[in-house]
C-alpha cells in the first residue's frame, strides 16, 4: 500500500495544480467504494470490539451495561490465567514456526528436484495441509488418547499424553508442525522455482560445493519467500485456537490468547472482558507484524533494490 | 491483512459453550437446582395456560439442534397431522448438532428480537441465562396446572427466580453400566472397590461440562451442594463435597479408574469400555445402544447411580425443555405445540422409537415400553433421584470453576481440599459478576 501511494504521489508536484486536483478527486471517487467496503467489513467490527472492551455487560440483568474504561484491559493483563495463556502462545509460536520452517524448507528442496514421481510426491506432501485443522485435531486426539491410542500401543506405555504438562503442549506443537509444514514447503517451492538454473551452473563451473551453493545461492535468493512464509505462519500461530480447543479444551498448559478470549467472551458471556482480551491479542499480532515489516520488510526492499 | 486477522480473532470468539454430555448423542446434557438461586427476573411476559386452547390460526416454527434421532421431525409431522385441519401448523428448523452452536443460534435470534423461533428446544442448563435476559415467556400458569403429570425432577430445570420458563420435553440421566456376572452397584464405594478387581471404572474426567456432571453426581449423593439456599454464595467447599472428590481421586491413585479418565469425554469413555478391559462405565442412556452389541449383546446391564455410603443417592439431569420465545407472534400456538410434545403419545414415541428419556412417569409403566426398553425401570428410578445443576445466569463460570479444579485434583496436581477451596472462591467471584 505504501509503495502504491509513493508511485501515485511522486509525479504530482510536476503537474499543474488544477489538473492534479481533479485527478485527486477522480482517485478519491474511484477508491471510495472499496474504502467504504473496508470500513464496513473491517474497521466497523474492530471499532465495535474496542467499544465493547471499554464496557461491562451484565450477565444477570437484561440490557444493563456500564462504562469501565481500561479496567477490562488491566484486569486481563494482571490475571495469572491470561499471562499463562500469553506464555503458552509465545512458546507455541516460537517452537512451531521454527520447526515448520526447517521441515518445510527440507520438503521444498526435495520437491524441487526433478525426478520420476515428482507430481505424486508434491500431492502427497500437501495432504496434511488440505486436512481441516479440526479434523487434524481429532486425528491427533485419537492417536494419543490413553491408554489404547496407537502411540501408546506402539511404545508399550500407558502415558496420559493429553492430561499432563508439558506433553499436551508438545502434541499440539507436533500436530501444528505436521499440518502446516507443507504450507511453508509450498511457498518455498514457489521461491525455489524462480531461481534461475544458470546461477547454479556458473557456481558449479567455479567449483562451488553443493553446501556452498545452498548457503551462498539458494538461501539468500530464497530469503524473501522464507520471510513471507515466516510472517504468515507467525501471525497464524499467535492466533492458534482449534488445536488446543479440540485436543485439551485449552487446559493442562495449553491455553492460548484465543482460547482464553473465546472462553471469556462466548462461554462465560463476559463480553467486555472477552473483547478486551481479543483486542490485546490483536495488538500483539499487530506489534509482531510491524516488527516483521520494520526489520524484515526493510530487508526485502533492500534485496529487491540490489 | 492485519485488520483481517483481528476480525478473525473477534469472530472466532463469537462461538460458544459446551453443555453436559456428548455431542454424539445430542441429548445428554443435564442441569438445575431446586433452590433456583441467585437472581430475579421481573417484567417478563406471562402466558396464561388457556392461551393454547384456541390460539389464532397460523404456523409456528420449532427450532432444535440437529434432529439426529428423528424425534423432532416425527413430532412436528404428528402435530400437523392432528391439528392441520384446524389451521394449526408447525415448521421444523434444525440447528447444528453442537450444543454450543444451538445456544449461539438462539441467542443471536433473541438479541435481534426475532420471532423466528417460536419454540426452542433448550438444553436444561440454559434456563437461567435465557430467562434472565427476558427472552422467554413465563409459563408458570401452565406448569403449575400440569405439574402432577410430569416427573418432578425435570421441572427443576425450568425453575428459576420462582417461576417456570418452559415445558419439559425430554430428559436424561446417567447409568452405571456393567456386565453380567459383576456385582450390582450398591454404593459408590462398592463400585470403586469392585472396579479395582474388574479392570476399573471409566467416566468423563476431562475438564469440560461432562466432568461437572460426573463430580456433582457423587457430591450431591454425599449430601453436598454447590450454592447456598439463597443462591448468593458458594458452599462447594464442604466436608461432603471433599469426601466425594477424595473418593474419585483415591480411585485413580489406587487403580479403580485409569489415570487417563482425566482426558476422557463421552466418546473416549465409550471406546475404553469397548476394549473390554474395564468393568464399569458411567455414561448417559444413549450408551446402552452403543454397547449392547457384539460380545456384550444381552450381557450389558444398566443401573441407576448408587448410594454414597452413609448418605444418599443422586443423578444429574440432562435433556431439553421447550421454551417459548418472548418475540413469538403466536405464543398460544407455541404452547399448544410444547404441550403436544409433552403428551403421553409423543413421549411414548420418544422413548420407544428414538431412545429418549420420557418426562412423564406413566410412559415407563407402558407394556410396550417395558418390552422394548429393558432399562426403563432403572431410567425412571434414575430420573426420580435426579437433581439439577445450579440454575444461575453465571452457570458457565460456576461449571468452569468446578471442572477445571476437579480435573486438577484427579490428575494429582492439587489435593482435593485445595481444589475445592479454589473452586469455591472462583464461584464466589463468579456470583459477584456484574
């Protein structure tokens, strides 16, 4: 969006004022339908959620509400339950996104090679991504259910995987890695395919080893794709809801920002407090994405400029 | 993009609550309290019992969760067949199978003051919430005039703030299932002792509504309560409740129940019982049909929940009530439909054809029913000894306080005393909710 604005704005000073004004008007006219649409579908719900988060709504008297200012936010931030949800969310995000990126990169490299059965491999690898997350969760629950789930049968154990820390969170991370590594693989495969073969050939002629080619050519040229994948996955992971909801109902050390907000808002019908928790999650996601754009996005621009 | 993420979070949150019982049966929820504590509803519209005698002609809409048994479609068809000629019709609208979704769908319609659900099949734990929002007609005149027709306990589930807010429709209660040759469950203590010798007892110990039911069955039998008589404060941390929880916890520690029950909901407990390794299963009535097959065919027994040694018996009620929307255009006809649903003919069909627990006692003595439903006497006994979960507008929070802390105790993370103490203070702060 920023780049579009720059391009449109740059030629303006060289033109005559009246013409630029009418062009601006035309631009406003042409952009306004989509802006109104965005305002309706995006801005309004967020503003409404902020409005909710500054009030408390009575669960016992119909229609009664009161203004509480930032109370819902301070009580959320100071509550141990919310803090541990934040902590679990961060652990989940860091570990799952790291593993997914590494495994996804490996898958992409494997799929990129030309060989017989390439089409089949690509299809098979993508299957977990095609499975609905809730279905994934039910599958993993069945695998790990104790004591007769097949994991316990194979290991010959009676471990209650989903009933104790830290196993429950580990299983949720594994399920997420299983499901979303193919997504990263897909993004990175697209990135790999735009790297021209002649660069590799030139490097080979110069005597570069396979490792050198990977580190010096593949990784740097793949970086923009990796960063896009990282941003997608990080933002997604911060909002994780379905896996803990189905696998453990957000208990035994698996509550997340989304499960606790849902519990508060929908189950307990504390609309004000729940909305505040949702807005806090929203702010955290915003901060992380700003961080990416600031530190990583600059990188992308720098690289494309080179 | 980023905005979109925020919306996704907010809309994710606009989902819902779990009722007691399994999503697979769709009818296994339970609730209520005879004290009906903790709130008052004034200014709700009252419907006279006579309103159903000759209401304006028209069509009402009956909203219910997914009609997995076929009972709703059957009842609507019978209603139309009987009253269609007089100009009275009913439409069936099916909501999703999930209890959460049904509640959300109904709440959305009521918040919009829409009369698009004249009659709603309301889970027994939703009465206080819906009535305190003035979404329902006060049906006290009808219920008091007809009270003697119904089994007493289900009436508790529609009782809140001194008034009746619905008409019982179907009920449910849990059984102890066991196999031929095993001791008939007499006391909970005996069940746990026998379970140790026969592989164990499996029940629903995961932190969700189902565990609240499983725990309260023992706690109520032991003489415990959740709320004080006026409904204003928690009395959960009582010696009786501690005793009940200690029995459950020591059951796991000493091998009367597998440690894994702390992760079980209904489907997992059914699967565990199916492995044949466990002697006893605590589950709702639907489980009879699930297990009375294969090797167990004809060898499965269902018993009403036993006595807690030195105290009494209890069950927790599940099922649904017909409630009438305050925004219905033809509440008289809606009541006529609710009354028809509770009639002996429809109730007999419900238990005979659709394996649902009828809410009128005479059905259980019907020869056809006794012949086709081997557990009918036990079911009537279970319903007669049943108690309701606390009827409170903050019930979801109360239940959450119970199931999270009881689960912690079952998993051995805290002592039974500490768990109930924490749950007690959480319930008190829930009761102080604005």
